[in-house]
C-alpha cells in the first residue's frame, strides 16, 4: 500500500486527573482568629493594669499563678476580685477586710445569745419577791425577724395605766425600772410601740390613736428617768387597736406595749 501524503496525522490527547485530598485554603482564618483573640486579651490586660490599684494588680498576678489557689469568699464570686467590682473595692479601701458568711453567722449567733441572756435575766428575777413576781406576770418575750420583743400587757384588775390615760400605775413604774437594768446588758437600739383595745363607736371622742402614742412615749420617758440611754431609742409609735393580740377587740389584753430590741 502506498502512503497518502495529504492525510493529516492523528493526535491523541490524554487528560491527567488529579484527586484532591481536601480544601487547604482556610488555615489562615484559624491563625487570624487566634491572633485577634490574643490581641483582645492583651488590650483587656492593659486596661485592667491601668484601672486597678497596686494591691489589685497583685491579685491579678496571683489569679494567673497556678501555684496559688483562688478561694471563694462571701460575695459568692470566685474570680480575681472576689465577686466585687473595681469601683466597689476602691470605695472600701485596701485595708477593709471582706465580710464572710462565717462572720455574718457569728454575728447573728452572738446576737441571739445576747437576746437569750436578756430573757434569762428576766426569768432569774422571778422568786426574789412577791412584788417582782407580780410585775413579771405582765411580761412575755419572743424573738422575731425584727428583734427581741418584750410585750407588756394589762391583766384583769391589774392595768399598766390608770383608766384610759397615760398615767402609769405602780406596777408599770416597777417594770420600767426592771427593764432599764436588763437592757443594760445589750447595746441594741430600742423601738417602743403602743397598742390599745377597741372602744365603742358611740363614744364622743376616739382615744385609741392618741392614747397608744401617749403611753408609748410615757414608757420612753420612764426608761430615761431610770437611766436608759435616750440615744438608743429608735422610734416611738402608736398603733391604736389595729393589731389586737386576742380575737376579742375590746379585751383588756389588747392594752399592751411592745418594746423591741432591734437587730443590728
């Protein structure tokens, strides 16, 4: 067979296929994110160094030192400032020790014990004389959220004040002297509150408000005359018949005074 000179040559092209093992163009993003995070941490640290005192900077250093443990304190925070902000720590000053839960519990326990001492002191007076026993029958004590309440009340045939007046009877004067002595064993402030029984609506003048206030103020004066420090009196209040002690609003038992040693 003879060659044909005018026939074009056949060219075969072979395409090379490269298999990709994954996308490699995102590594710079991770590196950039790390850089930005580091810069934020750097500027935050610079701001803290400029906004804190020397003692607070030592606290920052201790916080990032793994050899020094961080203790939880009373505010409930376990961070570098112990749960308080920078401004608050500046107000307290570097020498002001933090108040812990243990300190608060200790104070409350001490106060409860002092209230118990007052109650025991009153109980211990019983049996010394018939006159004292008669006076102590007018007093009951109880502890509330507000403090230690000493309630002084009328007994049938044995009122604390003459009639519907603020003139104290002999037993009221003796109770005042007793309480002045007992109150000297504590330092708590005192609130004095007066209460009266209800009166009939047909009465010409309503004595309840004026009478309850006048009796409370009379007790304040008697305590002062017996030696009680007037600066410890926090308030003197009259409640009229708004808070009866018994269900019968006209019962004499509702004629009473409440002397409250207030919690600190």
